[in-house]
């Protein structure tokens, strides 16, 4: 897996270096293609054209922060001794996290900025490891210290991992500009819908909608589940699916970066907390991360990060470990 090591030291800007192996290069190439929405043959029609993702926003400068000695002292010994936070990410979900830069190998986005801020505050390097979205939470502990990938906090997920809340987003839908296929959520049965694999949009939302279609004797929804959101956006721009569903910031960013080739339809619903994932048995690290997020909220860093990506509507007032969420 490609490792993006971002050195976090007091008074210094972070620098990024990338180490390649044959496997790592394959992952990076796949991620870079996802950023430009150039999907592979198994996921894209032969004549499809990629959706433009545009350029990244100016990212957060961790050099504006300093190590907090009191919080750093609370870091569990195992992490303190290695000096690094290993973080699972899925850099195909703009604007939360995606690859940018001259060679499309630099992770950027508000999730990445939060990772940088956490590392700097604790005086730790951060080792960003791209992975498939569904694979991150099960690997917390043995493989990753943190999972930062816009995870919606659900009761089911809380049974397996700890979460520190840091953002809020709901579900939003999008169609091609002008809605040429006359898509409507009130008439979704038999329509083709794109969704990223493993998201709450896929399950429970689309699963429950599909069950309703079948119970009413209607055609099932043609659910097109793909690993990357950018692949789904490409399909929508090219007209090979009728609509797509994703977190509200993702839909807003897709509309912006495709120059209006896709547009939001309907209102946002199901607003829910997003969380930073930590192994269930690592209470100490969970509490440290919550304290760091709280500090970032208090000193204004939290607001600066969200404002820079135009997602301040997702700000929350308080960060908690394992907050209460609806069933």
C-alpha cells in the first residue's frame, strides 16, 4: 500500500514523500485514475468520457500549529514509541479526501487536513495509507491507528469500533444537468442508481428502498455499486446511470467540479455524525483524539479547515467519543 508520510514537527511545514513497491504503485495508479474519473474497463463503458474533478482547494498549512505537550503526553506508549499515527484513508471521495498535485499522488481534502492537524498537535508523523473504504474499520488496531474516511457513525459500526465525532453530513441525490431522464425519488423502482460501495447510502438507504419496491411488486432498483465515488460521477455525467447518491458535501463538490454537468435533486435528508475510527479496545487513543478535535475547535483551526473547503455547514458544536446516534 502506498505510504504518504507527512512529517509533523513543531515550527516546520510538513513535507510529503512517497515510497513505491509494485503493489503500492498499482494502488496509487488506481487512485489517480479515480481522481481524474478515468475508470477501468470493468467499471466503465468503452466510450465513456471522464468527469472533470477540477483543481484542489488551498489546503491547511499545519505549520500554523504547534505541538501540545499536555496532549502529546497522553498518547499511548505504543504509538509514542514509533512516533507515527498510521491512518487508513480512501482518497476517492472529494472534497473529503482525494489525490491531487502534479502527479496526482498527494492526498488532499478536509479529512486529510484534519489528519495533519491531529498529527501536528500530538507531535507525531502521519502515515496515510490508501485502502478500499469497507476494509478500513475491520483493520483498526492491527493495521491502522485511525480510520479517517468520512465514516457515518451508526449503531452497527459502534459495536465494532470507537468513533470520535468531527463532522455532520446527510444524504443528497444528483442527476444529469436538467434531469433529462426525469428521475424522481418517488418513482425510483426500476431506475439505475450509482453509489459507493460500503456507504450508508448503499445500506441501509438503497437496500430499504429496494425492499419496498419488491414488496410492492415493482421492478428492483438497479444499484450500481462501485469502489470510488469518482467512477460513479463519471457514469452519471456520461448518462449510463439515472442518478447517484452520496454525502451532501460530495454531491455539492461534484456539481462544482463538473461545471454543472451534474446537479442536486431534492433536499438533503438523514443528517448524521461522521467519526474518526479507532479500535474498540483502544479507549486511551479514542480519548486523546477527542481532546485534540476539541482543541482544534476551540482555537479556530477546525473552522478554518471547513471554510477552506466550503463545507462549514457540516460543522458540529461538540466532539464526543461514541456519541449517541439514532438506530
